[in-house]
């Protein structure tokens, strides 16, 4: 499929919007990505994001006082997760800002930096690992989620009613944006990826678009010929 077709294939199930009618996701399907290991370029993005987050936390006192982080905690509680124990990806990263954000590889580091800088969850999936169309659904509970436990490959199943991203083979990200599977994770060899930038009220849609523009701009610093298709799914789109 073309990048436009991939972006157009992403779906949010009505049951998810029934849970949070304010939910929106900015979908970015990209090709020609600058892969490779973490390096000075990606490290610079992480360090700048960590510094800005640490400064912001001094002002608000606690990450849970950030309005968008608080909204995600409420969304997690709405489908049965305990937000104090199961954190959305943005909160988990921001909490690590003081100690330094983790280095994974160049692509993951850059989208994590955007997540922290804009205070919103950002997911990245290797398109070559996908089977069928990405969709956000309430889980039945029998879906397959491939992961690692104790250093060995393992299979889990989501809780019934849990909000998950999935494709035709199984769950690609559990608890909305908490934990990604192994099969579609971005590696040093990834050149085609799907980025999912997720937003709830009170974050304005303009701020969501700004985060997407920032991500593409950062990636084009390393890969000027990068191709991207962008699509908004949410209250003000479709």
C-alpha cells in the first residue's frame, strides 16, 4: 500500500470514542526514515527534551498536575487500568527526565523526545511488521500480544475491555499507549514506520498538529527526502 493508503486504513473503533469522545490521533505514515543506533544527533534531541521537562516539573510540582497527563490518567481509569501503576507512555518518560531519558535507537529516541517536549503519547511501529490495518479497539481478551518475559519470548493476552492497538495478527500496543509488542517495534533497521500521536482534551488540536510537524521536521534533519502521509482521526475530523 502507498503511504496515503496506509494512513487512510487506520481506524478507531466507535467503542473507544464512546469511552473518550474527545480522543484524537494524528497518524503519520513515513518512508525513507533515518534508522541506525542512538548517536549524538538523537541524543541531542533527548537531552533537550529532558531539560525542558525537568524545568516544567519544577513549575507544576508533579507530572500529574500537567492537564494532558491528568486526562490520560482518567482515560486509563475509565477502562479499568490503575494509572498510578500503569502509566501512559508520555508520563512514564517525563518521570525519567531528571535522570535522563533512555536511549534505544535513533528513531525511537527522536519520537520519544517529541513525546516529552509536547507532553503527549507518541507511538512508533515498523510497517514491515504489520499485518492488515492498524485499529484502536476495546479488547475481547483473547488477542495475542507478543512480548519478552525473563529474557525469553512470551505471549500475553489483554484484559477484556482494555483499549489496545491491534492488527490482523494481534495486539501491537497494550493499554492504549502503555507497552508495545516485539513484532512491530522500531529497530535500527527500520525505514518505514507508522507514528501515532494521541491527544485528549484539554490539548488543542492545533497543539497536536504542531507535535506532528515537529516530529517530521526532526526526522528530515537526517533524511531530507523522507516521505510522509498525515491524517487526523478525531472529534473534528472524518
